[in-house]
């Protein structure tokens, strides 16, 4: 029962409550039993699929929401989440990812480096020289 709830929610506390045990009991069972630990890891992976399906539903299929007029429901409208669709695209396809990346050396501040598109690398030709205007 705990593993099914863990797969559904991805939440150890919710899984423990559903099974009538403490979350510590679940973590102790995972430490004692490699088999239970693997099952727990599988359930957590399955919970990612649940999240993916919900993101897809909200981004692509949309969500019906009521519209009100003078305090009364007068209709429904389907709303889509552009933000979730963007996140889904960035996660699945590098073409949609931001060209900046963060690099840290372990000491000092984090530096954000913007990497411009290198046309010379792709085309094999050097970019044109900037024109001199005087």
C-alpha cells in the first residue's frame, strides 16, 4: 500500500500515512532491505510519470475552469499552461533550452556565461568583419 501511494504521489510522508506507519519506518525498511529500497526507487520513478502526465494534461489538453457573472457560473473556458509547455519542451529537447549556463568552481561567486552561436563552426566560414565607418 505504501509503495502504491509513493508511486502515485512521490511523497514518502503521504505513503507512510496511507500505510499507517511513520515515514521513518519507511526509510528504515529501505535501509534494511535492498529489495524494498529498489521497489521504493521504482515507485519514485513512477511518480515522475504521474507528474509528466499532469504537466501534459495542463499544457496540451487544458483545464476547464468556470467563468462567473454576477456571482453565478455563466460558462466554462479551457485554459492552457504555456509555462508548463515551455518547461516540458526544455526538459525533452535541447533546442528549447536557454543558451546560458551556470558554472561554479566551488569557490567564489557563481558566474553566468552566455554562449553565442558560433556560425564559423557550423558553416566553416569566418563571420564578416565589422564595417569601418569614419
